[in-house]
C-alpha cells in the first residue's frame, strides 16, 4: 500500500496535480480518492475466496504466508472466514495445501496449525494436508512467469522439503491424512478427489509461488472469484 501511494503521488505530481500526500510523512492525510482506491483494490491470492468451477461444494481460500507473522494472519483470516459459512450441524471437511521451499517450512507449518487449532477450538483443523512443490503443471512443468530462481532443483526433484513437511505435520497432528505430490496441478486434483460427497474448504497458503501457481491452474479451469 505504501509503495502504491508513493508511485501514484509521484506520477500525479508530474502531471501537475496538487494536494498530494508526501509518502515520507507518516502523519499525512490521504485524499479520498486514494482511500477509495485502497479500499476497493483486488489483490489476487490475498484473502481470496473462490468457489471451485469443477467440484460443487468445494471452496478455495487462498492467502500467502511466508513468514511467521504472515502465516499467523493467514490462519486467523481463514478461521474467521470459514466459521462464517459453517454451522455445528454441517461441519465441513477442511483440507490444507501448503509449501514453502526456501524458508523454515516446518516452523511455518507448526505456527499455522497452532493458530488454527486455537482459533477454531479444534486440535485437528485439517482432515487432509497436501504438500506439493511450486511446480505448476504435471506435464508442462513451471509456467514461465512463476519460476523461482531461489530453489534447489535436487530438492524439488526428490520432494525433500515436502517429505520433511509431511513428517512434521504427522507429528503435529497424527489424525490428519498427509499427502505429498510433485505439482500444484496434482495437488488441486487431489483436493477435489478427497471428499467427493462433502462440503469442502481448502486453505492454500505458504509460498507466494504456490499461491500464484494455484490461481493459474484454477483460472485455466474457468474459476470465478469473489
């Protein structure tokens, strides 16, 4: 938001507009137009809810979380949003899709679990946990603009991080079914298959490369956004 304000103010100033906020002044009051823009902007992959186009009753909750602070916020958002659409009489199946290739993934996974367990008052927040790489497609590999140069190819090929995450989650919540998959496309297919008769809520979080890949695969199937 701060960067957007600074860019817009700089650009509008060059066009001759006055009364613009000084990005260096933390006490500056934003013009109404700036406030409206920030309130109405849509950021894909940030607190985004998507009904699945191919599987009726399945809803995707997508929000990146690659630090302890942001994963806690993603979990808190999911808990509050999911609770609004769920009653005691109709408990929905919750599924996690997660990856974080280059950071302390196990710590992030534990923070996610602990935050949700507390927020939902449920020691087993997910029936299934899916861990996949950031590779977009099973046959085509990475979509060109979603490639991260900060990944170890050997780790990706051997699913090293994903297997470690699966082991960590199994120790955190042994009641959950854990799945390790090679690509985002396969993870999405698995989520669609796991609870064919239930109402399903899938949280996608962790790497922003994962988030981007999930949106890519979902939109290629014609999903609509809320």
